[in-house]
């Protein structure tokens, strides 16, 4: 915790917290397998609230949102929504129309 306070957004990249220089992101296996590409859009729709949240697959298999760079899908989505949520299930890879979980199961 002290490290996060001292470093602000600069962290280790392993906790899933916003990070400007993350280590290898959790989507790297999907990128390496050619299932997704850097620059691809991820989307989560909150139908009842009429919101569409977007993210982008970044270098190293990270996820970039309006709030920063994340190493894992769930923390990236949680930070946008404000509550715990399964990012693997709820982020949809726009180009394929599949959830990250569906893509991961194809590995």
C-alpha cells in the first residue's frame, strides 16, 4: 500500500492497478496466439444504465481504459464501474464478438 501511495499510478503491474509501465499483461497469451491484436477494442455494455464502456488492447497484453493501463481485465473493468466484476466474462472483444473468457478457452 505504501508503494502505491508513494508511486501513485506507477506500480508493479501485477496487482491489476492502473499502471503506466505494466509487466506482461494477462491478455498476452491471446495476443501471442493471434486471437486478439494490439489496438483491438474491448466493450462492456451496462444496458440498464445505458452506458457503453470501452477499452483497448495495449502493448504487452495490457488493457488501456480512460482511467489508465491495467495488467488484467477485471481490475480494468472494476475501476470503470466501481464494483467487483469479472472482466474475463464481461469484456467483449468487438472484432470477434466473443468474451475474453471465450477467447481464453480457445487457447
